[in-house]
């Protein structure tokens, strides 16, 4: 028996009393992304106490791993999730679709419930901790949308009651779990600071998306900086639009491989396509991160932690071997035992290193050997890339920065049409992760990381 309560009912209730300031679909998505980002990075970060709950539909819009790990979650998703319809993928956070959801270590940390057609597909999210509560949704017809946020006690009580009723009809066991987790939070304290600051903060964030206009300025540096920021924001949008369909292709391939029997040759070809999509998602993920740094939209620098760089390289080794094998390039990795740990950000550094290898091996001839070495160098750890060509005994430097820069982020090789991060963008990204890059013709590409104190 189906519940007579639907997600659409809940959205209709929240819509009551809202001011009818309608926006088009694209604007609603931009506002949704911004709202999700500021909730997680500016408000929730100081008000989660490592415990909380979230309920969402039709996609798990929370993308910060710490909340996915620590919070109990319930997701009403369409049949076949995570192979969701592309039409609704746009309501994922713009920096959260980097990986196939099935490969996400947090994928199994929340309960997936079946979304019925009566629920609709407009995005809905409720987050509750002891000192932070927020209900966020979009309601309305095509190109006549309204972004709704509620954090008052009356709305919270009503929506919790509706969600409990909906679960009770179709998933009574999860209804009990939902009630248990909610009761474990104790007495909730309404966060009035959030309710007062949410809309001004969202407005400020959205205003930052609009390119600066300088009237009668004589300062060339300021003008150039504004142009760089505008270009970077465009790249952020493009990289998102590229990664979203690629992620959809990957999920469709994964579904096809699981559901159907097929000839091994066809299966292998689908896996090759999946690998190519993964590489491009990683490439444009790096481009997005670099564009964020240039535009100033990246989150405040996170405190660097002590990590084992050798372990990260060993983890990435199978990926690199497969990647380079398709290009006819061999890889040799030399990592001494008992190397001291370095200061960096493991998650972002892993993505950066993937891109570093990709960037410096494009255009290499088949039969080449890439040598990756990790060595101590005073108070730093040196990571070095060197190339040994098939027809030469001598070691040559890794080719770097072929082509010309187009804007502050990208470098374009007119011979191959390949787009890669510019040297300055690469340096900025590595600097944000504690690294320092050098490139000398006689030594190849070298990156230095500071040794963690206490080693």
C-alpha cells in the first residue's frame, strides 16, 4: 500500500506563504548549487557535532564526505538509482559529481527508498543536527521555479511528521530507525543565526558569479584580473557540463555490464569506454579546481595533514599502468622504504597526481618508459618524473608545456588539439596542496612536498 503523503505534498506545504518570485530552470539550478555549498561549507561545518540526519529526493545532494560518513541518511530515489535520468542530474552539486556514486565509499552509508511517480522529481533536502536545521527545496512548473528554505520550528515539526507518515506506510522499519536517530539528537536548538544569514549569504555568493564591470578604469592589472575571473567562471560551468554527461555514460555502462550477458569483446570495449570517461572526468575535475582558484570561488584552504605519499602512489599505480598501457607506454615506480610523511591533502592530491601523469604523458611515443621516483631531499620529499625513449639510452626530461596558454587556466597544443592545465595553474593547484613544482630540461618534472613535523 502506498502512502498518501508524497514529496510533492511536502513541497506544496513548504510553498504556502512563499513569495512568488519565479525563476527559470537554469537559474534555479545555480541557486540550488550555491545553497547546498554555503549550507555545507559555511553553516553546517560549525554545527554538526559529528552527528545528524538528512533526508533527500531524488538525488543525494550532500557531497561533503564528513557528513555522509557521520550522518544517518534516507534517500527517495527513482527506480534504477544511481542510474538516474540525466534531466535531473543538474541538481547535483557542481563539485560533487566527480565519481560514479557506486564507487563512492559513502554510497552504502544511507538507506535508499523507492521514489514513486507521484513524488515528482523536484529536489528536496532536510538536514537536522542538534544546533542546525534546514529544509531546502525547489517547487514550481518548468521555468517558473521557486527556491524555498525553511528552518522555523513549525515547518520542521510538520515536515518531520509528513516524512514519518510517508515512511510508516511503505518502510515501517526505516520509520522506526528515522525516529530513533531523531530522538538521539535530543532537544533541538533552532539556529536563528542561520535563518537570518542564509539569504544574504546566498545573494552574495550569486553576485560573485556576475563578471565585474569597470567604468573608466586606468588600472590595467585590475582589468586583466576581472577578465581572468570571468574566463575562469566560464570554465567552471563548461567543466561541469562536460563531466555530467560523462558520469551518466559511466553509470549506463556499469548498468549494462551488470544486467546483460554479452560477448567478451563487447564487454572489453565497454570497459575501455568507461576508462576513457573516467580519465576525462578527472581531467575536467582538475580544470574546475584550477578555475576555482583563479576566480577565488574555491573554499578556504584546508589545514594540511600528515600523509604517506608512497601509499598514495602505490594506490594509484594500477590505474596509471592501465592508463599508460593503452598508449603503449611503460611505467616504472621507485619508492624507497620508510620515507617520512609529508604535509598535504590526500583526497585532492590523489586527483592532482592523476592529472599530473596524464598531462605529462600525452603525446609521448609508443614504447617510451616513464620513470616516477620518490626521494628525500633535505626537509622535503622529491617526486620526479623522467622519460626514457625507446630509441635512446640517455634519459630525457618529460615534455612539458607544449603549445600556448589560452587564458589563466588552460594550455592548448595546436598540433593535437589537446587542452591541458597551464603551468601557472598547475603550480597554483600544487601550492594549495603544499607542493612546489620545478621544471628544468636536464632534470625533468620535479615536485617537492614538505616533510610533516615529528618525522
